[in-house]
C-alpha cells in the first residue's frame, strides 16, 4: 500500500518507477492506494504498522479505505511510523 502524495485522477498510471497500475477511482492526496493485489484477510499496513485487514480482495490501483478494510482484534506494538518514507526537501 502507498499513500498518495498528490491527487490521482481515475485512470492515471503512476510514473514507471512507481507500482500499482492504473488508478481504478480518484485517489485523494493523503489517501491509501493498493500497489499490488491484496487478498481478503491480509493485513493492511501504513508506515509499517497494521491498521486493519482487507475485508475483500483489493485490486492494485484501488483506493484502500473503510469500504474494503475491516478492523479485527490483533496485537498492537504502538510504534509510530517506523517505516515512513523520507520527507522530500
């Protein structure tokens, strides 16, 4: 999963160095997008932390949000953004 650094209109394909295929719907700035297919039940991670689980299969390029993510009980480590990308200058 990736976090959109800018709005992504539906149908746009990210630059070659990025993954995720064509956007299946508009993705807002700061929203999560699947960069690969996610199977139902797979953990959803944001900055290295589990934030939920796929409620159904999520195709690459799809918006990842409450309509396709569920919150199950799981052990949390409460580490904050341990795998966040570097902030651009």
